[in-house]
C-alpha cells in the first residue's frame, strides 16, 4: 500500500516548482491577498508558503491531507464549473508522502493559531499553539528524501537555478494575472522577488516589467459576445523594437485562461508569427506580451494535465479568429 501511495503522490508533486505552485494555488483559493514564499537550499531542504487567507477550521485539519479530500468541489459536475485553482484534493496528501509536512493555521474565529505536524501517512502526530495571525503557513521539509532519483535531478547548480527561474516566472505570471495580490519570494537569506498589491493589471505590469516595456505595449480587447468570451491583450506596439526576448526564454509571453497561468501553444505561435513577420526578424525569438482569455467555466477543461498548465478549450477556433483579427490590425497579415 505504501508503494501505491508513493506512486500516486509523486504525480502531482514532481518538482520543487510543483510544490510551490500547488501551495500558491491553495493560498489563492483561501482568498489570500499576501503570499510569502521561502525556500531553503533551492526548496530541497524547505519550502514554506505563508498566506493571510481564511485559514483551516480546526475540525477540518485532519482531512486536508487525505487523498482526494477537497473542500472545493462536491460533485463531478462541479469540475465543469470550476472557480478555484484546486479541485483534486491531492497536493497536501502527496506532500506528506514526499516530504515532512507541517501546517500552522488560524481562522477568523480561532483565538490562537495551531501548528500541526503530519507523518508520511498524512496523520497528525502533534499539535501546539503558536503565534501566527490569521491565515495558513504550509511547510514542507526534506523534499524527495525518500525518492533519491528525484532529488538526484537537482544535482547540478544549473538544474537548481533553472528551478528557481521557473518559480520566479510563475510569480511574474500570477502577479500580472492577479494584480491585487502581494507576493514575495525568498531563497535562503536573499529576496528574489517582490510585488506589492496593485489596483489593476496595467499597474502590476508597470511594477514588474518596468516603464520602458509597458510603453511599448498596446492594450486590446476582443469580445465574442454570443460566446461570452473576452480576450484581453497587451501586445507589442508595431513600431516598438526592444521587446523581443531571447530564443530560449519565453517567460515574458504570459497567457491566462480564467486567471489560471497556462500555455496556449497555438495562440503563442500566432502572436510570434505575426510580430516577427511584421518586424522581418528572427522567427524564433519571443515578443513580450500578456494574453488573457475569460470565458464561461464550462467551456474549458483543466483536468487534463497534473500541472494544470495545459487546458482544453472548447472554442479554440473562435478564440484564434478573434486573436488573428487583432494581430492583423496591428501587424498586417503574415508575409509568406
Ligand atoms: P485541493 O486544493 O485540490 O482542494 P489540496 O490537497 O491542495 O487539495 O488541499 C486540501 C484542502 O486543504 C483544500 O480543499 C482546503 O480545504 C484546505 N487547504 C489547503 N491549503 C489551504 C490554505 N492555504 N488555506 C486554507 N485552506 C487550505
Ligand atoms: Mg490545492
């Protein structure tokens, strides 16, 4: 049975990145407006995510690490109307298997926060009062200690640094998608990322990308009214020249569907093709942009990939058409 648990648990939590992503999503689902992430030794020794969300009611704490326990959906059909980032109830249970987990939490009703330690089976082994304010802090130490191959993956400095970069890129994406939320990222003693709460997307982009980049972007919106789809875009101004990032780095090509950071290969390709064709530049470089699609929750399927970064869109063709109309208006049609 422990093998089955180990195998199951290793599918959601495959990397330091996935730990951080799952914990951020839990914090957001709890309504947090401040999320502080601390890593030690690239997250391998410790990942800690603290939020100021609603907290976990004492009677629910024993269940949060149970496989498939989720407070977010009640029936399968809820998956088709998803408003939360989480829905599988697997992250905390999996974390117990691949690390040593502790949770400190306080709701609005609680007088003090309580700190819980869990064993590998997800059972509470101790609890004691602590001093935190409302919200939840989840701490995972000794990540992948019992899965040497996975820990081995981080044996080179290059791999460790790439992992941190993925986490920073995720924070950039979330910071723009959710402008009001404050994020910090600390690694060992160093502050790697900080973004304060901003009133809107434009202000968040200004604080993250800087004035020079923002000045080179134009804001466009397409409404597909009968489909109830909105496409919001910040695209490179056709006259701008400074916006192409390197070949391998597409971290400033940010896409979101219903506020979920995702990869939209087809849309990304369309934007790049139109822009580089207009600029007559190297086809493999990436312009900086932000593309955000908002649609009815039953028009997407996020339950296709453990990381939830690949999303099935039922109305992809229509969305592409809407995007192309804006791209042609800005950059002309693609020259063959
Ligand atoms: P899921 O997010 O899919 O529901 P998780 O294993 O990530 O599954 O979390 C299990 C449950 O624990 C959640 O449904 C939620 O009730 C609770 N929980 C987890 N993290 C937090 C948090 N930061 N604040 C409040 N509740 C949380
Ligand atoms: Mg979750």
